[in-house]
């Protein structure tokens, strides 16, 4: 038996956008499913699922970059503050750290 790896969020978003694009061309669902299946190397059944979901969209979905693991040391009081902030704002620790880093880098670039 062959086990396929699960699709990444970026792959799912790309396929959903492909389905959305095909629906915009107003081709038949059967034709769109066959084309999406061929373009994305997925089963026709999966293509139909993407088309069904894409039909409910008002616009294409954003494709995010895959997250990469990173390890670093940080003071325990900073970790407590980070966890408190994340929980209060219903965010993951990764989201909070990513946003903080991106804001910091943008601010530094403006002053260079």
C-alpha cells in the first residue's frame, strides 16, 4: 500500500486558488476537475473537493510561506510575558514572535 504525505497549507492554498481560477473561467465542473487533477497531480475526487470549496470563495486565498523551526534561548520573564500576551490575544507563540520580529526589522530598515 502506498502512503502519500499530507499536503502542506501552502499546497492546499495553491490548489484552492487553482480551482478558483478555473471556476472564474466558467468552464464545466467536470472539465475543471479534470484539468485541476492534471495540473496539481491529484485525484479527480480531490479536485472536486477543491472546486466545491473554491465555489464558496469571494476571492483567492493568501498563500503563506512555510514556517521553519528555530531554537534560541530567552529569559523566563520574557517567556511568561510572551505566553500571557499570546493567550490574551488568542495567538500562538509563533505568531507573536513572528509579528514582533517583522515589526522590529521594518523599524530598523527605516532607520538605516
